[in-house]
C-alpha cells in the first residue's frame, strides 16, 4: 500500500506541470510519481511522435486538446477528457494533435519483455 510522503503532492496541478515541462527535450515528459508498478507523468508529444513500445500497460488521459492515436495500426480520434488505453508492447503514437494537446500518462502493472 502506498502512502503520500512529505515530498509528494496529493493534488498535481496541470498548469504547474506544464510550466516545468522542457519543451526542447526530444520527449517532453514530466515525471510526477514513480513506484515499481506505477508511473504518472505529463506528456506533450512532438510531431512526429516517435515512441517505442513500452514494457507496461499504459493509460493516457487527455488533459487538453485533441488528435488521433494509432495503436498497432488502428487509428482513433480523441478529445479533452478521453481515456486512451495502450497495452504493453503495442506500437503506438499520436497523430494530428492540436497545439494545446497535453495528456497525463500512467504506466502500470508488471513489466513484460518486449521483443
């Protein structure tokens, strides 16, 4: 069981996290919480979104904006407030995202070997 520590926030404010994102980084990502089986961060994909398959299942929660996500070649549209699931090992990436697109991402569960 996890507990909130002195250096963890109970509330993580979107605008505060956006302000500290390094937009010059190849992958603008802000790690907000990490445990062995759970990672929370904010992600701002670049164009093109050059992700590799991940070792854990992941959920994206669209904080702002809209676009499309491709998962194993299947493309679906999304908008603010939507939840997007990507299973471990899946080829995926964001397409045609709006300039204001940001998403929370949660990696969770056991790690699977990719390859």
